C-alpha cells in the first residue's frame, strides 16, 4: 500500500476523499490531523464484480458496498448531517387519551 504524505487540508469540508492507487481510496476526517490515525474514516476498494467495497474504520452504520467512491463520501456527509441534529425533528401526532367505556 502506498503511504500518503501529510498534506494541507481543504477548508470548509469535514471529509476528504483521497485516491491511494488505481483501485483504492481513503476518506479522512479533516477535523483530525493527518498524523493521527483517527483521521482515517474508511478505506474503499474496487469490488471484484461491480462498484466499490467500504471498510469503515469506526462503526457508522452505513452500507459496505456502493456504486462509486464519490457515492460513499456523499452518503457519509448526509449521515453526518443527520447525526448532528441539523435536520428538523419528525413531528409526532398527539391525540387525547381514549376515555373508558367509549368506542
């Protein structure tokens, strides 16, 4: 496996998708220094038949097979938005309690 040199991180994005070789990518957390192993979020490799397989290095509850490496990154970003509470809560309908003897 090719080792990546620490590099400047783009600003404004939490995750970076980096190509390691012709059939392998990694996703790094831009909020963690590249010298820290915790910055690695996932390792993505070309699947034998179709798409890519993902090895999540921390449990995130996302699929392990996607069509493309870009799709993995998009899904991770969407998942991060949901888990940080940036979406509106789902409304729960409220009804009065059922009175005894009435049907």
